[in-house]
C-alpha cells in the first residue's frame, strides 16, 4: 500500500527533472482575471512564484488590475467605458489606472510575496522606460484615449532585478514616446513582448478558462497542444474565437520572437503554474 508520504515523495521526484531543466531560465507569467479576486487563488499564485524562485527559476510576474480599476472608478462616480473590448482611457481614467496598477495592485502583490518569504520588487513600464508606447491607432476611426501600443521594450531594469535576486512584479503602464503621458497597455501583449526581450523559456497567460476548447461549452474538449502553424485554421473554423484570439496571437508573437513555449492556463485552478511547469501531466493549452 502506498501511503501519503510516498505519494508526496513521488511528486517531488517527478518535479526534479523539470527543476533541473528550468533552473536559471526566465519564465514570464501574466496574472489577472479570477486569480486576482479570489483570496485562495491569489495566495496560490504567490506561493507558486516563491517556490519557483527558491528552486532557481527566474519568474517574472506581469499583472493587470481590471476589477480594482472598475471598483475605484465606481467609487469616484466615473464611467467604465469599453470600445471594441478595450477600456476607453481619458486623462482622468488614466490617472486612476496608473495609481491603481502602479500603486495599490503592484505593491499589494510585492508585499504579499515578501510576507510569505519571497523577495520581490515592484516595477512598471515607466521605470527605466521598460515599455515604450505610442497612442493606439487601429485605423478604425475609433478614439481609445490614452491606450498605447508598445513599440519597444528596454528589459535592463528587469534583468538587474533578477540578477539581484528579486521577483520582478510589473504593472503594464507604458512610457509615452509621442506625448508627455503614460499609456494604458494591454497586459497580455506587454507580457509577450517582455518575454521576447528577456529571451524567456516560457510565457504563461493565466485565464478564466481551461485553455483552448475544441467545443466551446465542453471543458472536456481541451486541446493540450497547438502548433503555431495550426492557429489560422483553428481561428477560421471558430475553434479559437472572441477574447481567446488576441491571447493566442500574443502566444504566436512570443513563439516567433524566440520564446520556446507558451501556455494558456486556467487561473481558477490553484497552483496551475506548478502543475504545468513541474509535472508530467501539465495543464491548459501549450502553443509551440
């Protein structure tokens, strides 16, 4: 009979080759959605980050903060307005976005990592001009306000933090190149561009679904692995649709930029990061 201690030991043994493989490598993790508003999931992500750091894997956390921004706008009596899926960001909204992302959300994440025994430092795209952006223009005639397209990444400040033994925790507010302003940048896009600039081994996007499903309403139809060459056909056949399309496109961009593996994981499952990285089974959808 196998007892619980033997099961725990076997789990650690199973993790060993993955720890050996990824030690010294950079993994960029984009964190948002349900994992940010559930205390249990919040703690699980933080614990995953600390464990990765302790075994020598350089985890970089890129975060959004949509629910917290919405809450603050409601408190201030300001409207949350979206245009083609993007938050319309006027000057007053940009002030709220910057204060919430670079302030409260970022520092709450850093302090929680430190409190649980990790070593973290908070950064945003303004620090060292980490993310340089220009005002978004999709050519559709729409005004998105202070929403920016990231046109350049200067990763030196992140590399320095990693070399100094910190987990970088990064808010996606970008430095404006074409105006004296900060820009609100998409967190998935920022994470993908940062992963490329860092030469990351992996990019992981935490979402509110199991991954890419062959049948939209059936989570048992999870597609475990997608080759980059299959993406267009899956979009054309409506297997990949809606909000999953930009996430897949971010993964494809990262692969084309030299990142070896990208993953879309279910952020609703505690410790999905560790399951993906340190077990044979893995989790979610891998795009490679």
